[in-house]
C-alpha cells in the first residue's frame, strides 16, 4: 500500500498537483486497508490522511495503514489543507458532484485517473484473493442441482449465494443472474419466480477478502442452442488464447467480435468482450472496441462473449484471465456443464 501511495505521489508531482482526494470506498480501502462503512475522505499527499466518520473510528484506527482523523466538517478539512499550503487538488473521476462543490471555491481542481491506473496492475497477493474467490464460486456452482431443471430461477440464485457464503465468501460480488428460456437473451436478466426453462444461463461471482470473481455458464439442450453455444465457445477460447502483454485491449475484443461476425451474428453480440475486476466487479481496462490500453502483466480481465437472439434465447460464456506471458485462466470450471 505504501508503494501505491508512492506511485500516485509521483503522478501528482509530474502534473504539479499537491493532493489527491478519494472518497470511493474501494479506493480508500486500496490505499489504506480500511474499508469505510459510512463515508471517508482520503487525501493522498506527502503526509496522507483519512477523515473518517465517527461511526468508523474504531475500525479505521484498527485497519488503516495511514493516519486517521475524525471528520468534523468540510470547513475543518479545507482549513487544514490550506494551512499546509495546498492550493490545487486532483480528484478521482467518480467523486460525487455534491462533494466537488464543497472544495471548488478553495482549490484549483481537476479530475485524474491516477487511482484507476494504479489499480489496473494486480499484485500477486491480489491475484491470489481473486483466485480464491473464483474457486469458491465455482465449487458452489457445481453443488447446484440445475442439471435436473429443478426449482425456480429465484430458488437457484438463492441456493448459489448460500453455497458461496457457506464455502467462505463474504457475499456475492454482484446480483446473481439466473435466467432461462427466452429471457436468457437479456444480458442483465433478473431471476424470476418461474421454473427453469431451456437454455439456462447463470452469471455469478463471490467476494473473498474484499476481492471479486466473475463467471458465466450457459447450459443448452437443443441443436439450435448448441449451434450458438459452439460459436460463443470458439470466440471465448480464441480470445483467451490471443491475450498477451503488448497488445491493445481492443485487439482482443476484435478477435471475439470477428469470429461472431463471421457466423453472421455480429449484431447479436451487444456488449464488450470483457472487463477488469478486483475490489470492484467492474474496473479498467476492458476488452472493448474503444479501449486502446496496452495489456500488461498483472492485469486481470474477464472474457465473456455472447450472442443474444431476442425472443428466443441467449448464450454467454465467461472466465477471468490473469495476464502473464500468456493469459492464464483463473479457476478450472469446464465450459460444458
């Protein structure tokens, strides 16, 4: 965490900023090991400090690797910053506007992605946590009795979340998607109180020690469904095989998109090929048409091509890749269940 701060301080110095304000919970946790439960203002500067809510002081003092002060008011924070001679302030891009307006009259302010750039490269310890989260999620999935088409979508989603918690997850990493039949053509479908139909698409993940996992599997039953599944599997496998440091993220998206387009389903692939994950389920960079970020060792990015046939069904397959010399898939869940 000290290294994270040092790297951001170098960015601040290069751009002639004196401090960097973070309020997003996962950004504060990334920098300090303290995860706010109410609110917090983290200022990265030569002597970094977090102003924490009174409700959080016990856990902040226990967990934080940097100085913690009890929040009193915006006026007190601003006055203390000005006493240090701070005249300009970089802010995280996600800073709420309501917070920005409290500081804009006292400092020159600009939005900077220093924290996003820092979080793109995972440490070996972070990758270990993502791997453990993935193992928990995959084990929990295999414990389901979905092959017998038993239960409703809501019941299966509930059982999967319960399994993940029983297997060591703190919670699900996003709202678990269990969808079937025609509704599987909706990428972000919400589980319904209906018996499972065919095909069955499940998108799920676990959180272990604050880090997320993400997988998707689709179980198909007819020749037509199998045809689409085979196309998506080809796009999935060849995209993963193509991942290596030095390429642009958009080049991996193109691999998946071109394969699906070659089968005349290009307009049915309606989202990007993947996204990074870590403390958040969606981080940068991502395998999208517009992301020209250079792939580097230590990035952790999902690969999730899909084909969605409105009114019929959808197929998506997703795994997470830790980038080394070649992309290494995290976990060992088979594509075909």
